[in-house]
C-alpha cells in the first residue's frame, strides 16, 4: 500500500511539478486547492488549472474555501499593520496560521501521512530534529517564508523542489509532456491584491489615514504628509517637500500621526527588538552565539547575536549596522543554511 501525501496545489508549475515528483517517488498523491482571496476571476483560473492537472495525473483533488478565515486572520492583520505605521508580511502569518494548519487538518481527514508544497526549501535533520533548510537555488530559495512552522508541521512536510532550481523545474514539466505548464509565468506580489499596489487595495477596503506632520530629529515640523499608509521606510521620492539635502522616511509614529525624516546615515540601526519568536530549539539560542539574520527576502544575511528577554521576545544585536529596517517585517535567523527561527520586528534603534 502506497504512503499517502496531501499536496497544496495552485495550478502553477511549482506545485504541479511537486505532484509529478511525488508520484515518481512512489507516493499516492491527493491534491487540495485553497481559496484565500476574493479575486473570483483568479480563483476560477487556479481551480480549473489545478483540477485539470489532477485529472491528467489521476489524483484526487479537493477545493477548500478559506476566504472567511483568511479575511479574519490575514487581511485584518494586513490592514491593521498599515494603520499602525508598520509594514506587514502576510506570508509569515498565513503559512503557520492558515495554509499549513489547514493542510495538516485536511491531511488528517483524508488519512494522509505527509503534507507537501512546491516551496523551494528543504527539510533536513540537525541534532536529531527536523529543520527547514535553504533550497539549493539561491535565487528561488523560499526558506525565509517558512520560519513560523513548528515541529508538528515540519516533521510531516515534504518539499520536493528543494533540490532543484527553477530552470530544472520547468524542464521537468516539459519532459513529462506539460510544455504549456513549463512556460507559465510565476505569480508575483501579494496573492490577494489585484495589481499589486497595496495603497489601492487599502482604499478599496475603505482604509484611510489622516494627513499629519513630517518632523525632523529635533521634533520640528518640516511639512505635511498625506497619511502614514502612503509611505514606506527608506522612501525618498514622492514626499512633496523641497529640502536642501536628501531626506528619507526613517520612522512612522501612528499614535502621533507623525513621520520622521532623516538623512540616509540615520537609517542604519544596531539593535532590533523582535516579538512573536518561534524557534525549533530555543535552548541553542544564547547571547554568545552568532547567527545570521535576514530581514528581507532579497537581502543578504547579516551576523547577529540574539538576547532572549521573554518567552517570545528578544533583542537582536547586529554585528554590522543595517539600514531601512521596517517595523512589522520579519527577522529570520539562520545558522548556515538552517532556519533556526524567526519573529516579527517591533522596533529598532
């Protein structure tokens, strides 16, 4: 009897090739497609493509509508973060709280021993524990998005694409006769936003923020902003100010409805305060141990030390100062290619 695995299917080339690879390895594959966003046209395309692939591979396919749950947990978080002057990272919240939680739930219902996705990352053992490791393709590695998964999920997770790069994935689909699929473009941006402009999306949800003051380091008012949701940390252009030297958005204070503008050098910080921490093994986190920190998907790792100050809070001491650290984004800690853990950035200084 074959071992059953439940695969999250979006109809894209990644999850589709993951299905093919799992079948080739001898698994009995069930597919599930989750509907998160309210973009009905996109939803219908995703479902049709996933169903067609499932039919061609002769695998069971289920569609699960999670729009209400997604709206309550992720969309509300997303909009509230902007109103608080922060920069949300919805994938880091959605993966553990919605996507993988429901993958595990459906797997139990369908008596599947494992779950799988098309992420470019790997599962490996370190000191008798399963961890997320970087995928072999540095350009596509998605380990950064999976730091919030705990052992109950990782221990049952298979990531077939972790050993491939994107070109190899497309070639795999093409060789198996799925030429059209192999040429399909990657989806980019936030999955529930049409057009990928978060400002337009917030407006469509009736989210507004009031005009307020731009201030300098001395607290002096140097202009007016149009609402904090319209600005990002490090922004220089589109401020509507005439200054005798370049200024950048350095901090947003939602309580006072103020935006601090500084020179570029003032964007560099030496400490990051992190909350909502998750580690597979918290005992390995000591103030003397050097990890590498990643705060943006495309940003190189920075050496750091992690000082635990509470069950789910820490002060991250940077060995090298970092610029443009946005409150609300995620801090992911690595040892080599291994994801040790991560959390949400509360503030920096």
